[in-house]
């Protein structure tokens, strides 16, 4: 049986390779010594789009600067709209396929009088979604709760503050809409973060001021001419006591609520984004490594991990993310291990290389959890990778394949080759069947049999006919 099927596989290359190149990372990430493996679910990137800018809704001119994940869906905030008279939108994307599901026009009264409405988006621990505008010099910084599931879209202002300076991002923790928590708002090009405490769903109008004690590398020593955070700083709140701050050309650092550095890449410079090689090729000779902003810490099956936006648009392989594993629950940077840099070829060189962020959703695959990692780089694309633990490395029998294909072994059929795990739906004689350990049961069948495997979105299809 296998010899017949291998011949059929060769005939499938031409029909599958073109569509796969459009929305899958073709690189196979090796299994680590500890049994982890990173696997791409989909990737829509500038490089896979002939190098052009990639917009969430497929329409040129979009300005999506941030996103969040909720219940397997991604929500992107866009501070521009292609649908007059509206000036801002939220895009809802299927988190399994990357397909655009809905576009929500934000009511004009939601952002009346604001500059750059819907510049950023955040989600609290209770699953409530919020958006904010951008303040460029002095003006109102407004954070608004939105519920896209309600028709018409439900919204409510939760914070309105007049601020002096530049404010582009924010982060939330707790239950901001109905309970207790707090909001962190960093001031760009400074060492200031404003903390607004929330009690019973009401934000205190007076903010606490957090002053960051030190940046790494030190602004005086850094070759890039940046003050404080620089532009578009990204925060990631770990608990009531700690948060990460990632500024332009700065190391991501874990701080306490007093602004004191607790740990970070200053304690493991060899793994810092600013130590990446080869260096960016810039005509001005300036070394601006580590310019992308974004950091996410998460736990998976008792192990602790960190994702950092590492390579910006100046790199040979631009717009990449680094995945690390902490040694234990102390989460010390000095004992941290580098696992992967992805996407392997980068995402693209379009737009603002600073806007790069990640989110993680923990899913259960029936036996143990896996981490679904969502990444986004402004105008350069977005994608999903799954991090799986306790992987048993498979035989290299099919390493020679250049595209995925169906193979039959005795009474079972499965997909093998590059990105085989992306094919999650299997059909036998036109009827979808359940898979056991990735295999379809063919026992009891005889004669001519039609086999088909597809991705979740049916974007890629593999077919095979056999006779038993």
C-alpha cells in the first residue's frame, strides 16, 4: 500500500504548495531537549504577501495598533475607518483560521473630540474589552468598555483623564467593569506610569504615579537616542505586585509597583533582543536592535515561559518573536533558556517596527494543555503558533516531503510532512470522521476509498484515492 501512496503524494505537490505558501509558516520547528515543540497554525505576513503591507480587513489604510484574544477570537482596534462617516473600527478575526468575521463601526459619540480613537485595546481578567485613544501632546485620554457581542455595540466610558504628554497604550488587571482592579497608563518618552485604581467598577479619577527607577540598557549608554520608554511602550501585568515594561530599544524588565527593577534581561544580556545577530543594516550606522515592543509571560503544564518581540523592521529577518523557558517557578532571567525565534523568516519590513505584541490562550487538547500563541506586527501580519509539551519526536521517514500528504498504513490513514498538524479535519468517502492520535480508522472498508484532509478553514485540501 505505501508504495502506491507515495506515488500519489508526488502528484499532490503542485496542487497544495501554492496555497500553503500564502498562510502557513513553512519552517518546521525542532523538538527541544525538554520535549516542547512550536507548531504554526496559520501565518498571514507581509513576506507571504509579496512584501506588501498587510491589513487586517484586507483594505489599504487600516491602522490596527493593538489586539486582544477572547474565547478564541481576536479583536483588533483600528484608529481609522474605511466606512464613512465612522472614524474608528474594531475587527473580529477567527483565532483558528485568521479569517475576518466581523467589522464593528464605533459610534461617533464614543470618541467625539478625541485624537486617534481606538489606538489601543486591552482585556481584563474578567474578559471585558476596553479601547483607548492616543494623546500626542496634551488632551483627554479616554478608556471605554465595549461589548461587540451586543447589537448595537454596547459601550461605556470607564476613565477620562486630561493628561500632558504623549500616551499611546494602556493595560488593565482585575475586573475593571464590575469589580476591583487597576489600570496602568505609561507616558511615552518618560519614566512615568499612571496607576488608576478601580473599586466596584469605578476608576479613581486621581492616579498614583509610578516612577521607573532604571532602564536597561541605560539611556546614556544606549546608542539609540531614546528618552525613557521611547514611543509605544508595552506593559504586561503579572499580578497585583509586578508588571513588565518594554520600551523602544530597551530590555523587557519586570518591575514592582514602586517602579523598582526586580529582574530582566539585564541579568542575562546574552539572550536580550539587543544582543541579536546579525546587527541591523542601517545607513546611519545606528544600532537599534530590540526596537519592537511586546512581552507576555505565561504558564503551561507547570512550566513558565516568556515571549518577547525581538527583531524590528531593521533586521535581515525582521519582525520576529523570541520564546524562552524559565528554569522554575522563581522565574529568574539568569536561569532562562532560549527555545525559539519565530517566524523563522520574519514577517516583513513594512510600517512601524515598534508595534509588535503577543497574546497567549491556554487550550486543552484532551490530555494536557497547550499554549496558543497569537502574534501581531503592525502592517507586517499576524499569526498563531501552538506550543506543545511532552512531544515524542516522530520518525524522520517523511522528512523528504516538500508538502503535506496523506499516507495509509494497514488500516489507518494520516497526514504527514510539513505542517501536517494543521490538517485537523479528515473525510472518508465524503463523510467527516473523528481522528484518534491524528489517524483515521479505515478498518472494515474495502474497494475504492476516497480520502480528504483539510485545515480548519478548508483553505488547504489534500485528496487521495486508494483501493483496498
